[in-house]
């Protein structure tokens, strides 16, 4: 299978058939082996029945029905898990992403990129509730993760299948897929794509997602930068707070011993004690985080690196030390 198109859909009964027709026409013109995977994320408007009917008519269409509405991230993860293509393309089910852009995304992947992110240059959404918050979020995510993109929120993307299957998506992390891919060392670019206004159905997005994006950004920054060294997150402010509190305590103690200055009515004494306690607690949190990180990697044999390829003869992992074989076994090996 060369191309898999993954479409998450939630209450998109009015858009599903025309979207299916457009995607099918584009894939037919491409002339590649392809499949379409539509994930019904717990729809309640007839999307499920329509999807079942389309699957009966087209053997290259796979429908996945989730037991309830889990959210776009879970729907994308389910679709990617079932995808068999060497290249996986994702797009929304609301017809705002243009399937005609799929060949351009695929061509960009074949130039050598691992992920091509769509950029809705002329975005057809309201400015105050959609475009302005999106611009601020894109700038903040780019600044925080060092993966510079104009449009993190565009679902229209193309991945190499190996990269897509390596991603672990939880919560609402679909907005941060480029950042997660960048942490794996993927070659990422963006491509200007067409964006169309929503004609049918209602949008599932609003201003309420802004706070969730900020919270998820903290999680992504930690996972991509400090997962294997959490002590660096908590240890630095811990040492700074403890050192500041210690110096203040020393200063106040010298004042009391040598100059007879009273301390009972000085709030700075309470501040010094608080800084010392907070610093110790931060360092303790960092140590606990280090222990959890080691349990996470060692108990599940998770590597702390990602191998892109091995050049030359792949001899497997090098054995650092092993005990010599028993003489009898060694002789038997020589005789054989």
C-alpha cells in the first residue's frame, strides 16, 4: 500500500459523501495503490450509517467506529494505527481541507521530507475566535519547541508511515504533531494549501481550547526536552531558591548575633525560611522525577535515542561483556 488517507469525522454526515468523492477522485488520478480510512469519533447524526454504506460499496474504504467521542487526537491515532501506507495523509472531515492538495504533499514527502505540514495561508475562518488565537498559539508553540511553523493547527499533513507509527498521541496532542516529530529527528517542512469555508455542519472548535493548548504545550515541552533529565527542570529553580534563602538566613543571623537586630517582626525572615523549604522541595521533586524516568525507560526497555538508519552491515547490538563459554561447549562448537 502506497498511500493511506486518514480522516477523523465527528457528526459530519452532510460532508462525508462529498469528501469521499473528492478524495477518491484525487487518488484515482494519482494512480497509486491507496486506501481511505474514516474514523467515526462517536457521531450521533447519521455519520455511522453513511460510513457503513460507503464501506459496503468500496473495498478500499475502511470505517472505524469508536465507542464514544474520544476527541480528534484519539481518532487520528486510531486511523494511523490501522493505516498500511508508506505515506499517510491526514485531513479533516469538514471539507475545509482541500483533497486536491494531496498530490503536492505526497510529492514533497518523496523529495526526502518525513513530515509535510499544511499551511492555511488564506484561512477561511472568523478572525476573533479562530484566526487570532491560532496565530498567537502558533507563535508560542514555535518559540517554545524550536520547530518553526506557521500553522500547527492544520490537520492536512503527510507523513512517512514509519514516522506516523512512531508517534504516541494522547490527550489533545494532535496540535503538536510536528513538535513531537521534530523530537524524533524528523525532517519537517510546510506547504501552502487551500482552505475552504465550512458550508455544512457546525464547527467543533472555540475559544475554550486556548487554555488546553497552553497546558498541552507545557507537557510537550517537558516530553521533548526534559523527559530523560527532569532534575534539570526542578533542580535549577530549587538550587536558586535554596541558595537565596540560605544567604538571607545567614545575613539575618549575622545581624542578630553581631548587631543585636531583632528578627521577630521582620517578614524577610519568613521569606528566607520559605525559600529554603521550597528549594528543598523542588530538588526532591527533581530526584523523584529522575527515578520515574529511569523506571519508565528501563522497565519497558525504551531507548533514549532514535536510529534513522544503520549503514554498512547491520551486526546488531555490540556485546560489551560476556562470560566465556564452558570448555566442553567450546570444543563441541569447534568439532561441529
